[in-house]
C-alpha cells in the first residue's frame, strides 16, 4: 500500500511540477490554483505513505537514507504550503515542487540493498528530523536567493515580462533568505550534535571524518559565516543570494557523499 501511495505521489508531484513551470510562462492565475491543488493531493498521498511506512517499520529501526530523502521531500512541500497559505507566493511552487520531486525520485532510485544509514545517522528519526529541517531551511534560502538573482537581473535589464510580474519584491526575497537561514542553522546544529552523540555510542568517537561528516561540518561552518555576516556585518541582497546558492551546493555534496558511501 505504501509503495502505491509513493508512486501516486511521484506522479502528482510530476504533474504539479509541469503545471507550475507552465505557470511561469502564462499570465493566468487560475493555473496556480490548479497546480496548488495537485500539489496538495500529492502531499496528502505522501503523508499517507509515510504514516503507513512508519506503522510497518519498528520505531527502533534506524531510517534508511531513501526514507530520509522521502521525508525531506515531504517537508519541502509542507514548508511550501505553509508559506503559500501565509504569503500567497504562488511562484514559489515553481521552484520548490521540482526540488521535492527530484528528492522523491532520488529516494525511489536508491537500491534496496541500502537498508539503513551509517551509525552516525542512527539517532532514529530525532536526528534525521532535525538535520532535514535544517536542510529544508537552507533549501528555502536557496530558492529565495535564486528568485532574487532572477528578479534583480530582470530589473536591471528592464525586462518587465510575465516572470517579473510573478516574482516577489527584492526586499521580501532578501528577508525570506535571511529568515530561512536563521531558522535552518540552529536546527542543523542540533542535528549535527545528535549525530555526533550517536557516533560516540556506536563507534566510540564523536567524529570519524568520513566524507559525509566532513561535508556536513563544511556546510555548518559556511552557513555560520553567512549568518554571522548577515546579522553583524550586514551582508544583504545579491551577495547573500550568491552565498546561499553556494551553500546549497555544499548541502548537495553532503547528500551525494552519503549516497556514495552507502552504495
């Protein structure tokens, strides 16, 4: 049953992705409502699949990396829906839903011979949830940064097209970028701390300096510098947008490192 729900979810997220991307090119706002409705249906199906999976698997069993990726995809959609209901930023779905789809497809593509995560990730769902919530925060910051750069370029080139009319104001995108990092950084910090504690119990060492741990620490240091720069030096606007795009590349490298390690 869970497998069927996951398959339905992928189909719905795919259709929603196509619909949201089409929304970028058309002035009709009705398409955004259709896209949001399809995304909502996919989110419900995804939630059912996760609940069934949690019921079927022992609560003491460590989550697999594919389950973590699926959970990450679910949280991306959850954050999108929350932001959408609060701020009515329809265009956000054109960036976040495709990311959720890629994450879910990646989870489905992982071989079944990868049953669990490495011991450093075995603080059950507590560590995974904290780490993934932090990553979702950085994902939103990345999306806000990309939208900022696009909108800034459209303004400077005076290309007041359909995309320009759909993107939020630069000040709002800069604020969303900062708030996402402010929320994501402490969550990632707690995730790393719980992972280190788990590694101490499992291996007798807080840090083993394997690729995923190394990139996780690199990511943490990078976002620490960015957050410090934003809150003290006053890094804003285009510089902050570029930095969050670079930081998200570190996040992706961390995830890729885990996949290569596990496979």
